[in-house]
């Protein structure tokens, strides 16, 4: 491919594209993108020293190489990535919302695979495809990483793919050159207010997926349990899109009844007017919501209803999402979950309650450099819904961990404070009696703890296993 094919006034060949000057090699286009933390234009000289063939940016710049000025350089960057790394699976579903994206796209992948499709999904948990797992660095990858992933999946024979669409990714045009077959929405609650100015700004970033990026003739599946879902459904209907409404109040797939069992749930669904009873092999009401969103997306992408419902009875959980990490010798279960918002923690604790005869104990903290307003609110949720609360560190990042804990404790003043997360997990396990349940929230699948600028190896699941062994439960 040449620079001219990407919009430059030059026929020089292009060997790559990046917005990180450190990754520039001879023949690369460097996208000097303005950012929230730093301005990519500061690194143009470094990119040129590394052999950049051309520069994409904004504003009037005098450079010794071909330069493309763009009023929306992030959009131009995404469009270039789509040309340079062409190709994507024939069916591509994008899923957005605050909570449940990772589980929903993974459940959809499992339904597709059950139906015999070559299926993949990617997002927070990395890429899961027929050829195996590989990691990703962001929920919605950088535009180049995104199109490389899509192109690779197509080359591997994947025909059906589901991806998470974060508000950051949508706001920063990362998905603008992707061809979306169908889109889904889970819910919207407080999160990322360190990036978005308010709830309306956050919602409108999510709504871009439907109003601007999903074709008007493409189907959408929306959980209408909350006011934002209902508003989004109305927006899509006014646009002329085919809307499938799901959830407890869903018109097309309605959850009628849920009966918890020890590690599963008997769920009665009304699907397009017909009642169906299934056993979902997962604990937690929120998993039912994720499963019905996946069911709806499977139906609108061509999977027949009976096959899709049968697939629900064969689902397996997602790493770090209500993951059963172990149990005491008396049978008290220990769950690890990614819940890191007020709504996520609320849903998690309410979900384990029907499966627990004794006390529910929760260990959690809040991340640094992220939305401080939610800290006391999460503390209030824990105090209200758990019988025992231990406040610990999450990913302090560049904040003082003790100050973060102090803010959380405003909402749960009677909680126990243990900064060392490993020790907090051990203490939670020590407190377990027969028929109790321990929930460790906030980090889920993560394999490290971010302290300052360092990532210290740390896994909640591994800590549980080590603590159980140390305490004589194994």
C-alpha cells in the first residue's frame, strides 16, 4: 500500500501505522494525536528520527516528510488502519454498556460455537478464538490493534465475532471504520467520570455506537431494565432500526422467573411470546441478564431459537466474573468478581444472597486516579447488602492508598480496614462459617496490582488458593 492510498500526496510505500513514536520504524506513518494526558505532536521529532515516512496530525505543521492535516485525526487514524489492515469476520457484533460486556460477548461466542460457527470474541479479557487465547491491552483496542485483530480473525477462518465497545473507544473514534452487523446495550451506571464530564456525556458516548456507527438497517438488542436502556431503545426505533428489547421488562425476551440453586438457576423466559424453562449453569441474577442479551444477539444474527436456548444450558463462566475460586473444608464458597462500580457491586451482592444460607462477606477496594465520587457509594452498598465488610486496596495507582480506603469507609464506617489485599483475603476466609459466602470484588481476572507506575504480580484467584492451603482447607 502507498501513502497516496491513505490520503497523502506521495506514492511512497507504507509499512506500518502507529500513534506511539517508540514503535515507529522506517516506512511507518506516525499519527500525532492530541490526547487527554499528552499531545502526540510533542513526539513528531522522535518519530522522524525513528524513520517515519509520513505524519498525520492536526493544525498547520511544516515537516520534511509528507503531512496530512485532519480536523479529526483520530477518525482519520481509524480509517487508515482499516485500509492498511483490511478484512474482518462477516458477522461482527459490538456490545456496550457499563457492566456485563465481557460476559455477554463471551456467552455470545459460546452460543455461536455451540451452533457450529467459527466464533471469537475480544475485549477486556483479551481475544478468545478457535486458535486459542491471546491478550489485549484495552477493552476497545487502539484502532490499529483493533483492525489487526479483525484481519487476523478473518484470516483464521472466523466468521462470527463479538467485541466490547467502551465509552473511551467510542468517544475516540476507534470503531468508526468497523463494519458492524448488530449492536447491543447492557446498562448504564456511574463509571469513568474521571473521563466523562457527567452521566449525559457518558450516555451519549455509548449512544454513538447506535446513532452513528451501526447501520440503520442493522438489528440492535437493548436491555431495557433501566431508564437509559429505554431511552436508547426509543432513539433506535425513531432511527428506524429493528430493536429487540430484553430483560425483566423486555418485550421480546422477558425474564419471567428465576429460581436459584446451589450453583445454577432455573430460569423461565418468554421468548417472542413463547415460554421456555432452562437451567442456567451459572450463579447470580446479573448472569441471567448477560445470558439473555447474548441470546438476543444470537437470534438476530441468525441462530435458531431452540439451538440458542440449548446453548444457554451449556454455558460456562468467564474468568473473574462470579468466578468460583475455591471453598473452605466446610463448603463455604469464595467468588472473585470484577465488580468495580456502585451498580456492579450492588448486583454482585444481591446475586450471591439467594445462593447463601449464612452470611455474605465482601472484600473490596477502589482504584486510584479513577472517579473518586463512587468510593463512599460503594461503601454504602457493601454496608447495606453484606453481613461483613473488609475494605482493602485495589489498584492505588498514583494516589495514597490510605486516602482511598478512608473515602470508601465513609460509606461503611463499621467495616474492617486491611490495606494489604492478600491479608484482607486471608482474613475474609478466616471468618467463613459453614453456609457463608465470601465475595472478593474489584479486580476479577486481573493478574497485577498497579501501585504508582509499577504493576506488581497479583491474582485474587491465586491468593484464594494459597490462603486456603495455608489455613488448612486443602
